C-alpha cells in the first residue's frame, strides 16, 4: 500500500521547478532557447490560454480542430513567461523563455508528473480501458475497495473522488496537468488507492504518458471512435499501450476479458513479467461465470476463481454486468484482497448514474435510461431488457454529429433487431444537420421494422412513453448521465432522466 509519507508540499516542488531544472526531465527531447532564463521559476503548467496566470509555462499543444500556437499571444498577454512549442520558427519576446520540443504533449506529461511531485508513485493505481463498461467497473471497484474507512480515489466519466471531496467530471481522462493535480489531491486527501478510466483518446494524446499503473484492465473492444482512430487496428493499438510498456512502465497485473478476440490477442502479446488474470464465461478463464440466472432485479451466478468457487448474488442487471463484476473482482484479487469477503459488499452497490438507471414512475411499464451509445452497448442493453420484459420493448436513441458516420447504420440495425418499436432522434448533433444524420441511420433499417424519426428528443421520448402499455419497457439510450445536448457549439440543458420524469408526471396528471 502507498501513502503520503515524505510527500513534498506543492509549494516546495514549485520552488524547484525552474526552466533549467525542468529541462533535465525531458530525457532526450530537442530543446532550444531558455538559456538566459535558467533561474526563471515556473508557477503553473497550462495548456489552455484562458487559464494562464503570471509566471505560467504555456504548452502550445497540437489538436485536431485547432492548434495551441494560435493562442500563444493570448498566453503572453496573460503573463506566461515560458512557452513550450513544437514550432522552431516561433518568435517570443526576450523576457520570455522558449522551449522547442519534438512532442509537446509528451513533454507536458513529463513536466506535470514532476511538477506535482510524482503522485502516481504514492498510489496503487488501477487503469481501466475498453469501449464499454469503464464507468461501471471503476465505480464498482472503488465501492469494493472502500472497506477499511480509508478513501479510494476515482477518475471517471461521471465524477472525480479525491478522498476528502467529490467534484463533477470534466473529461473521462483529463489532460496530464489536470490528471496529476487530481492524483496529488487524492494523496493529500488520504487515498492510498485509486481507480481511473483510461480512454483511447487519452492514451493517443499522451495524457497518461509515463503514468505508473500497477494494474491495468481491458474490458472489450467494439466499434467506436473510428472518426478519430480510422481503423479498429489503430484503436486497439492505442488501448494496448498501457499494457505492453509503450506508454510507460509495465503493469504488474493485467486483467483481461478472455472472451473478447482483442483480449485474447492482448494476452498473447504481453511480456512474461506481466501477470495475467483473465475473466469471462468461456472455459479456461481465471474468473469464470456459469449457471447465470438473470432476474428482473438482479443476477445470480456461480463464480470459479483462483480463490475457489463462489455463489454470487448481484443487484446489477444483464450478462454484460456479470462481465463487469468479474473484472472488478479480478482487480480485488490482484491487490491481495479476499474475493469471498468482498462479495458481501456487492449487494450494497447502488449502481452508476445513467447506467441502466430506472426512472421512478407510477405506470405499469418500466422506463430505463442508459448511456449505451455504441452498437455493442445498445445490443447488450436491449438484450438484457428483453430477458426481463414481458411486454414490448421500445427504444429511443440517436447518433452524434461530426463523428463516425459508419456507426449510425449499425446502431439502427441493432435497434431494429432488439426492440419492437424504435424512436430515432437527436443525440448531440453538434454542427451537423440532423437530417444528414437521419439519412445515414435509415440505411440500417430492417424490412418491416417499426421506426419513427423524430428530430426533437423530448418529443421522441414523449411519443415512446405514449406508446408503452402494461408490462412494456422504454429504453432511452445514448446520453445516460449527461445533462446537455451539443448543438452548434452550444451546450443546451437536456437530461433524459429529468425529461422522462417530467413527462411521466404530466401524463399522470392528464388522466
């Protein structure tokens, strides 16, 4: 177990963070400038020009939609005294230090780790990656680890737990400056363990470069983010980096989905010094679920594990949550905890915001909100609800704008195959026309499927609720915990759970 002993105060670390000393941490990066500014103190590490304060080092990071070099002037006007850039031709005032590097993102990660006192070295840190299930597994793992009164840190899509306080999440995997700041706050807040979601974007953009992860978890890999990664192979290659040492130190333990074809590849490619714990429903996995009994309010199954055979009663619904639970239990085992003792805590798990979250209502049908926004996640959600729904299954879903267009057809195909009635609507159209998105979605329609295209998401939800009868279930998919819609660079307040609740109350009063 790690602890905060000998952990320097942030002010002490800052006082030593001068340009000359910082350069020694670059480990081979190409550096120019700064020779006359060796004693210049760095007060903050900033990659957003709007957050620059006097004395800051501003990192001009490259991006897909914009470039940090466009904001250097603003950073200078706000008082930046060091500029880190990949552009050797950039000119800055004589009073400002310029550091020219090959890779500004990796350099930022190296600086940030040292600037915040290497907080990852003071934590048993667990990194969870995969297309679907990251938020559930990290939240569940944190719940299972908090058994001795000592807080456990969490960095995820919904919120960040810092030990002594909780704050809303602003990014699944934060930029490295924010990430190391959060980890430092965890150590100061009394955490010795932390769990975090690691996104493929975060890996590719070096937000977690050099991060020390003792345990890494691979949940699955299905189609998503191909607008960014282009191919599944590229997508897999990014995920693989936190397991094979490309991103930093090798993990001690890798927990891997042994039923996933990409998981099987990953297990075959890891060096022998990484201990592998596999989980799944197929024979040969270290953690294997069998005799699964899916019920309307939970799931029971037999778990075969290195610690023996256990009878598991879980409040979580569906087969995919059996997989999520096994991943968490494998992490518990990897940390030397008792799986048998931990299983007592599973029943008390309250779930995750926006993940198979039931909207309370007085109706004779069920309304569920879920974050499912990939074909595989939607398929899993519909399959789970089908098994516990005596009546018809209705689904409301959409596809995001300015993202992977090929996914839209597949999402519609999954919806048509899994639900009796489909309500296609908006889901963060961003700058793209909703009709263009609908055009792509229509290509996945099955012959004879009952599909309604309604641009207004509130009206689509209302129409689905109007259609529901006794014993039916309405799944509102895609946004889960999110409380906004992204339209033309504007975040418009919209919460599926609140909207559904308001509509249900209005329908009840209208009777």
